[in-house]
């Protein structure tokens, strides 16, 4: 059965970095086949993984609103199926789908329903589905991904970000059983600042699974446009993510 892992949090907290390093963790430990889904409108998981993407699911859904985009003799359902197969980037270690920016005006209920059915079929081919979400968890709320085993809520060391993590938890609670486990991970930690934040962390009602220190190597890789997937083994961030994931039943 496919294990569904999702990552969410306020923008800029390092959730995409965490997602990329979680994928690396699964690959290095030979856990099984992986489908990565970038569901953040500000899509950059592919860059963190060192992959180039030119097809976005959102563009496919927009095309279904234009009758001229669908070839003559092809149904809308077959067109979406065909385009979704094209959008799936397959590599040796991980396959990737990128959702892209939100769609334009009008009803997308029908194509979104087809997308949901496609995802249900597709994820059965993998041992793990790993999704990088926006804070609003749109694709979980509308059932594109039907269930999540573990949701990692990422926060940095700002009070605003931790309060945002609490709002994500409250949002998940409204999904009525679509998420089995929620855990908190705090990034960009420096000496002493976790102690100061303990009262705010306790207010979230979330289990603090672990912390990730401010890592100069991550800053350097970001500045140089290098994939975080390729961080050296001695990277503080890599080690911290490994320690965190060792605590989860993967």
C-alpha cells in the first residue's frame, strides 16, 4: 500500500528543502518507488531536486476550457489522460508531477475530478507519494490526494510562522480524517531561540518532531542555484532531516 507523506507551511520556511531532503532520505535507504508531487503554486521542488520541468497540471486543466485545444475526435477525458501522462517526469530515482499556479476563472470541477481519479490510479504504482503543499492545502482539501499518512508542518523560528502552523493544524482538523498524523518541524534554528519559542509551540497543540539548524551550506547552495538534493553528507540540514525521519514509521 502506498505511503502518503505531505509537507506544508508558510512560504519561506524551508518546506521545499525539507521535501527534497526527505525524498533523498527515501532514495538513499532504498525504501521503494517514489512519486513526488509539487502542489505549491510557487513551484520549485524540481529545482531542489535538480530536475527541469516544462509541463504543469494547471496548464492542462486550463486547456480543457478551450475547445480548440482538444484534438478532433478526442474526448475531454482522453485528452486529460493523455496530457497527464505527458506531464509525468520519470527519472531513475523519483517521478515528478508539478501542479503549477491556480487556474483562471470558471468551474474546474470536471477536470479536477478527472485529476483526482488519475492520482488515485497513479499512486498505486508507487511505494511512496511525497507532496509539497502550500499552506492552504488545497489539493488535500478537495481530495486530489485522498489521504495523508503523515503531514509535516514546517515552521521557521518566527512567532508568525509558528502561529501559521497552528492554523494549518486547525485547517486539517476540518478535513475529517484525511490526515492520520500531524507533526511539527522547526527550521532555521540558532542557539537558544527554541527555548524562547516554547510557549508558542505549546499553543499549537502539535508534537515537535525535531529541528533543523541554520545551515551555511544550504544558504550557499541556494545562492549558487545548486540542487539541495546534492548537499554533502556532512550538511547540518541533511543530518537533521535524517534524524527527524528516523523517528517516523516510513
